[in-house]
C-alpha cells in the first residue's frame, strides 16, 4: 500500500541540566525508542495523529522513569497533581486537564474532552469527569518519588526540584527521573497533533498551574505542532509552543521558527526545550537547558537527542 504522506513522529521525556552515566542514558534510550517504535507502527497502519499522540503519552505516562502519570513528582503538600493536554491540528482543537489526582492516565481525560463543549477542566471538574467515566482510582506514587520528597522535606526544601526537570543520573541508583513527556505526530493523511503530560515541577504550591495543559506548552495547527518541556513558568512567559506554531502558520520554515524562538528564549534566560513537526514532515527540536530527552522516527529510522550537546546551536532538525 502506498502511503499518502510519510508519517513522522517525535517524542520527549523531559529536559534538564545533566545526563551522566551510560547506564542512565541507555535506559532512557530503550524507553524512548520502544515508544517511538510502537507509535510509529500505529501511524504506518493508518492511526490518526491525534490517536497516535494519545497512545504515545499513555505509554510514557505508564513508565515510572518519567514525570507524568505513574512516577509523577510530589507537590509541596506531598500530593500528586497531574496535567495533560491534546491539540488536534487539523481540527484546531485544544483540550486538557489541570491538577488532576488519582487517575492513571490524565491524557485519557484530555482525549475525552476533545468532543466536549467544555474542553479544559481544573482539579475539581477533572475529578468529577473521572468519576463520571468510572475510571478506577489510581495511586501514581512511586517509592522513589516518596523518598525524594522526604529528602527534600528533610532539607527544608532548600534544594529545589524546579531547576531540574530531568535528572537521568538518578537512574544509576533508582531507575527513575524527572521530566514532562510529550508526543508530536504527522499521520498518513498529513494531519498533525501534539500531546503533553506532566506531574509538574515538584514541590510547587498547591494550585500552581503547569504549562503542559496550556497552548504555551502544547499547540498545533494544520501547519505545525509543538510540545514543550522544562520550567513551566519559563515556557508560559515565552508562550513557546504557540509562538513556534504561529510563526510556521504565518509562513516561516520550521527550522527558522525554532531558531528564532530559541534565540529569544536563550536571551531571556529561560530553561526549556521543545519538539516540533511541520506538515511537510520536517522534524525539529531545541533547548536552552543542557539536555533534551527526545527520540524521533524520520520515516527511515529512529534517532534521538540524548547525546546532542547543542554546543553553540540551540536547535537542530532533520
Ligand atoms: N513543564 C512542566 C511544568 O513546569 O509543570
């Protein structure tokens, strides 16, 4: 069967300050490549971009290595509150949940809300929706996250998790780390979608709202789609996902839109990263942080950014 459009896929598991240790790097690589392989095969078999990004998020939320779903970090009061969103580029439709607790896969709620007249729900409404959908109550806490929180409490919150959204060297001892997750896909019909999910930045105030369920952190049109990671406040201040997507929608090449947006973010001393696709199949990624945990399928092979230092370049593409 000849494909109408060659599908493309890029996913991320966070951005942060360091990636030390081969054991950590290879474990992250295995996790990300497994998701890319499975979701890309779905795209090849005709799954829509919107369904594919939900499935990718679902897999990443279920991997305790990443800070979304199972393995989410704890907030200042020791509770887990998760946020997730989905944007269907072809429909131009955003949906999401903010600070939802006791569900396994927040992205499922975001997906359900795509066809609802009320498309973004906060904590109370998300809990009501989960109850209406009869989703089983789920505890996303892992032993590692609990120990991290206890340690931070012990240190009187002196060291903040906010400066590190991905810390793969933790895998050397604990096989877990921090990091928002995101998936961006182009399907065989040339349609784009983006989905993003997070446990937040860790130790935040009760009620703090993440970028991951805002167009600042997750946005798509028929021309481009972007998912962000990093410090939510920095992403919101740059309105990064919408900024890149609008630039492409207005006629800029994805590569140039990424370069310009990341030059601005760097100038503004932001700590963030993003993955992106355009409707022509261009794949791009960028970061102002030191590392970006991303992997992609370019139609021929799987690649990743795990050893991409960036050096003087803030963005790259293929
Ligand atoms: N980017 C995830 C957060 O800051 O909540």
